[in-house]
C-alpha cells in the first residue's frame, strides 16, 4: 500500500467522523498554517538550511495531526480536509520526507549530537583551509599573470628594439629587415676575420665557451662561416668550470647542448683540478673577480696547450673592448690600451688569442641570438655586480644612449693611443714555480694561490713591489721556523739519549732529571 492509498483511506475516515458543529475559518487557517510551517521546516532541513534535530522533535505532533482518530476529540475534520486540499499536490513528497526523518530518529540521541558538533567544527576548519587554499591559488595565478606580463613586456621591448634596428643600425645607420640584418651581421664578421687574417687554413681553433650569448653566437658563426666560406678550420669548444654553484653548473648544461646542436667537440677544465680551489671556496674573500679573472685566463691558455690548438677564439665584443679601454683610462694604465684593443694577442705560449667579434655591438649579438633562436645562458654571474668593470659598463651605456657610435669611437681612440718609444715594457718570461708565461718572476696566479694557501688572500692584490716584500718576509719566517724546528729536533734527540741512561750522573755533573729544565740553546751547545 503506497502513501496515496493510505492518505485516501484517512480522508474517508475523517469524512465519516465529521462533526455537526461548524469549524471557524480562523481555527482552520491556524491549523493549516501550522502544518504548512512544519512542511517548510522539513523542506529546509533537507536542503541544509535548518537543523535536522528541530524537525525530529516535532515528529510526534506531526503524526498526531495526520492520525484520523485524533481529530475525533481535538481537531476539526474541516480543518484536516482544508489542509489536505491545500497541500494535496505536495502530500506525496511530504510523506516521503517524514519517512526519511523517522529513519533518522535513532541518530538524534545526545551522544551523536555531540559527534555532529565535532564534525561541524572540523567541517568549519576544512572550509577555512579551502578558503586559504583558494586565496593562495588566486595569488599564484596573479603572480603567473604578472610573470607573463613581464615576459610580454620583454618580448615587446625586443620587438621595439628590432623595430629600431629596422630604422637604423646603431653601428652603421643602415636600414635593414631581419633577413638582411642576418646577412649583414655574418658578412661583417667574415670581413673582420679575412681582413685581419685571423686564421690560417687547416688550423685548429679552440672557442672559449661559457654558454653566454657572446660565446654561443661565436660558436654558431664560426661553424656557419667555416662551412660557408670553406675556412678549413677544425673547431673545438673549451669551457672552464670555476666552481660557482647555481651559475656555472647551469651554464655548462647550455654549453653541452651547444656541443650537441653544432656538432663541435667539448673540453671542460675546472679550477679544482688546476688549482685545488673553487670559487665557492674563495667566496667571502675580497676581490673575487680578481681571483677568477687571473685563474680563468691561465686556465684557458692551459686548456689550449692541452688541446694543442693553433688559435684560441674568445667572444669579446665591441662593448667589452670599449669597457676595457675606459677601465684602463680610469686607472691611468694607458700602456695596456694597445693590448686590450688588439684583435690578436699573444700570451707568450705560442697560441694567439683572436677576437672575431671585436667590431660587433652587444645589442646586435643579442638580437641575432634571439631571432636565430640560439640557446644561451643569460644569467649574470652572482659576483659581477661587485666588479670594477660594472662602473665602466654603466658609464658606457649612459654614453651610448646619447650617441650609439660612442662605442666604436672609444675603441678607435684606444687604438690610436701609442706608448712612448722610450717606455720600457716588461719582457715576458716563465714563472719559476708553474712555468706559465709571466712578466714577473712569479706569475700572478701563483701569488694568489700562495695567498689562499697561507690564509693571506690579499697577498697578490696590489702593486708588485708590495707583493715582493711580503713574499720575502714570508720566506724569512719560513727560514726561522725551519731553524727552530732543527733546534727542537736536536733537543729532543739529546733528551732521549739522556733518558736512556737512567738517573745516573753525566760526565758534566748534570742529572738526567734536570735535562728538561735546560733551554734549547744550552742543549745544543
């Protein structure tokens, strides 16, 4: 028997028990309102807008209202009939709801109500956590959008720079499209190589590769021009691992990818293997760039000798050379201008260094790498901001904003300044310790290493005369220490001989037990 049949039978029973007296409209409406309110509470409870326990507490009253025999004494039949006619379309659903709440009555005891409260608290905490996660996700989304915006800004700035390049190149003032820029860029480097006669045919060239834009473009261009113009060169990549965690290890991954992309063999040398130190171990001592620069130059020369190459090509561009000119001028070291502006330099070991990118602007190198989609490492060394070169770079960039041709003007000025013929330049010799080419008796690298090994990191930083004086003082201290060591060894030997004699008196009347009271000088006389 379903709920509809049950309600129909109840209605028939109510009709049989109809009383003769009339039911007032107000009483009928009040009962109807009460039942309507109960129905609303049930619906709200199921939709989680009301507490379930409040409905369960009214279950007895609800059952009484729906019992046909109840109306015989208390409830007017007319009121029941009015209610049933009012809510008949919803009665079926109401009966189902009542049945559902009857099944929930066992769970309405006090113990379970306490558990429900605990569950409610946990749900509240969960809701707070979900809200926090949502807020964090919103923040992350905003950060991602901000990063994308920065990327778009950078891309847009590059496009603007390229648009400027389309109007006029900073170096020549020529108006070029992208493809014509590629051709002009490559032809200019080819012209630089051929005019300066940088390489001989069938020579082996080591390319100093750091993974940065300059060395990456140099490796790509050298391979391209070597095949295009048939230079007949054998190319090899030479990288130096300074031991800077988070910088050089990542850039070496880029170098290895360039090795695979260009099909050029790679050789990696490390400071640790060559000198027993890494830059991470030198960090915290002053003048980090001085150590790194000296060690790196010598490491490249050692690598070139190890590979038995004919040339060592570096990625120095026009901006780098102009910065070096400014640095030497600011330091008052005009004698170095000729060497720093030379496109070919010889370190004295028979392997010349060449600079194919000497007349190439840094801005154009970046553009070429970007539009050629070359893979390079763009992060600056973590110690670079503290380098003295940074001041010259800032000055050069400010001047370039005023006049882009200032870079070439500075290079030409450095080339035109010549050292007075009466000036005696230092002659190259070999270091007495490592055999490396040096203008001093002891090369700069050995001096720096001695300072590191002796806990005097600033030993090699300064004028050579001061360094010589410090080295002489250290040698005197070593001689004194060695002399004291010899005395100590003699004293120990005499003491041991005396102790072997026991407590007997010696020929000079001194007891063995008194030997320890004598001074070293007394024992050795």
